[in-house]
């Protein structure tokens, strides 16, 4: 899988969990343009997730 260049961070690209981890948002992933294949929490391509189950908070159809 080809790697894309890191994108400069913009407001809304990530948030910090209570444990202090940086979590990239769907906004960042879409701007990045490719899936990294790591099963990220907000992956718009839902890599490694059961696509039959909609993710909570997301509209389907």
C-alpha cells in the first residue's frame, strides 16, 4: 500500500482522548485521501470494520 505525505494539521483534524491519545477525525482522513490500513476509529473507508453494521452517530442511505 502506497503511503501518502503527512498533511499539515488544521482545526478539527483531531481531538485528544481523556487518556491523552490524539485521534484523527474523518475530516483529516478525507483530506489525506487514502486509507492507511490501521483500522482508525474515524476511517471513512471503514477499513477492518463490519460494513453491515452502521457506525453509531452516522446516517445511512
